[in-house]
C-alpha cells in the first residue's frame, strides 16, 4: 500500500513537481486533518486515495493554474484548509487568507498554518471580511454565494461545474473575472492569467 507522499507524487506529477519540504508540509497537514477530524467534522473524505486526489491534487492543480506572480489570495469557507493550505504550500510567493466562520474549524486552521508564514486565518463570515485581494478561491461554498462577494476581481471555484479536473467524473474548475464596479460577470477560460 502506498503512503501519502508517494501517492501524492504519482497523482500530481503530470501537472507539477513537489519538493521535499512541500511534501513534508502537505503530509503534516494530512496527519493533523485526520487527528482533528475525529472530533471536528472537517471532511467526509477519509480514505488516503480520495484525500490525495480530491483534497490535495485538486488544490495543487488550482495553485499551479493561477498567474505566476505574487498574489494576495483569499480562500472562502476553507474548512479543513482546502484549497488554501495546499495552495500556500505550493505557492510560497503568495499571501493566503483563510476565511472560516465555524469557530472550531478556524481553530484547526490556526493550528494547521502555525508554520506557514504566508497564511493567516480569519474566523468570521465572508460577508464581514474587508479588503481587496488579487484572487478569491473556494471549494466547499456554492458558486452563487461566492459570486456575490466583492473581495477580488478574479475568482476560481473548484466544484461540479467548469473545466473537468483529472480526478473524478463530475469535478471541475472554473475561473471568473469580476468587474468590481459592475454587477456583470463574465466566465473566462481556464487559462485566465
């Protein structure tokens, strides 16, 4: 049976490479997630293979698809830290803010990012967050709720719609370009950079 690191390398290698530090950080997060999930409902996905594919690989796939420059990113409804924590580990050049209104999940996130200098946690509802970011990401929040927020001009959502992801038949990623001055939104290609 494969371990976390070897399975992650195998699943993600067609899309990007992970160094030893990144692999260690991602494995540490996975182990902490499993430990905390026994007391706090962070995820229903508990098998190693599914966790690697749907939590980590999807989040890393999103991270590698974002523009290749330093970005201020906000992850709405981060829950167990997806996609924000793997994104921050893969892209240390980016500042990532995790927003989670569920207090116990926010406490978990605080513990999970203790050694990640480019991540901060906001334990509040997204509607109450201020500031402006380069990119807004989400995975576990309905797209229509994300599209209402005016925190970033660019949005990426992992979910059932959009361009098909390599893992899972009904999984997709789509990017949206927000005009922060107008209510109109235009869906743009997966290559929005």
